[in-house]
């Protein structure tokens, strides 16, 4: 049985996530301590005792979700289930950084600092209110891409996240995204809804953030991952550190090809996917993409115990 470890992206954050893991496993607590030290602040206090509003800020949510994921992985490792039990890793958007940290390509302090930079850069790339994102439910990717193209009308509107066969997220200028909602409904979308996000991620409007990340990544060591990464923008496995660096920059403005990534994993013989960290959103997507693939979410000590029990 071939296993993939996958790591969630923004939207999975909740106040209190990872706390029970830190209380149960010294190795998990050490992750939060190391992230706090890397950022020069008590991010762990915000995660466990802060407000949802503050945690949801992109610059906080990104390193917080990564820390929670790596803490869950350290708990699994403490019980003898290490990264080497996976044949590939993957992550949704910021989760790609968690995956690379898990696979030893990036150090934990570097990952925390990169995600803080990435979060701030993505937030600052577009003035608040200028951009938007919307989920189009019930349309396949090709149709959603056509909707985005038709809605653009000289502005930016792109298919940003190909999440599963019936959920595509579009991103761009607010007016264009609002036009996409109406066009999608006319094309037969079951639902078309604006998302509560603070910036239009994974579209051309993020180019200033991509430039910031190119500079930040240039000064960080990236090692060959212990297991290959199924990259968001390629939807196939990569291991070359120089290529990974380039793809992390491309990922800021590029589409998250999650549906294709899962199909690639299925084609490569992956039969079970473990979602490591907060929430179960990726498990749901995987089930809708590859119905025969087993899924497991690991974000609490109870989940770790269940994983051990098989």
C-alpha cells in the first residue's frame, strides 16, 4: 500500500489547533517553540488563545497552519510513523511549504519565516477590496476556466484552484469575479459564492508577491526532499531543489492543480492519503477525485492513536 502525506492550506485554521498535540507530545511542543523563536513572537499563544480574526490574517494563518502540520507529523514520528512511510508529499498552496519542511527540503525556522514573508507579501500585493475569490460549484475545470476568461473583460479573472471535479475557485479583480458568479450560474453552476478571503490568491494580481518570494527564496537553503513533492503548478512529482525553488515562486501567481495532483498520485500507485494538520478539507477533495483512495486526517492525539491502530 502506497501512502501520500498531504498538508492543508488556508481556511483550515481554528483557534486551539495543535494544542492537544503539544500537550501530549514534547516533540510537537518543540515545533511550536521553534516557530515562535524563528518569528520572534509567541505565534503559539495566538493560535491557542487568540481571536479567530487575528489568526485568519494571512501573515499569521500561513505559519500557524504549517506549525500545526509539522507538530502532527512529529507526533506521528514519536510513535514510529515517519515521513519515510510515505512515497510522496503534497500540500495545498501554503501546504506545499509544510510538505517541503516535512520532507526535509526546508528547515522549520526557514519555513516559518518564508511563510510569514509570503503571507505579508500576498496581503500587500493588492489593496483590500480590489480583489476577490469565488468558488464555482458544479462546474468542471474547463468550463470554469471559460467562465473566468469571459468574465475578465480586460481585468484579471483566472481559475486559481482546481480543487476537485465540481469545485473550482476563480480569483482576480472584484468586479470580474462578481461577473464570473453570474456567468457561472448561467452556465449551470449549482452554487457560485464569494469567499471570505483578504486577497485574490493564485492569479496575475499576485505578481508583486511572487517577486518578493523570488528574493526571499534565493537566500534560503533547499535540500533534496526525502520523498518527492507533487508540486501544485506541475501536478507531478519533483525533487530537484533548484526546480522546487522556481516552482514556489511560480505557485504564487499560478493555479493550484489539486485535482490533477491527486489523479497523478493515483496513477503513480498511491492508495491512501493522510492529511497532516488542521481540518479534513483535503480528505473530502481526495474522495471526490479518486473514490477508491483511502483517506485519514491526523490533527489530534486521538487521530495519531487511530493511525497507530490502523
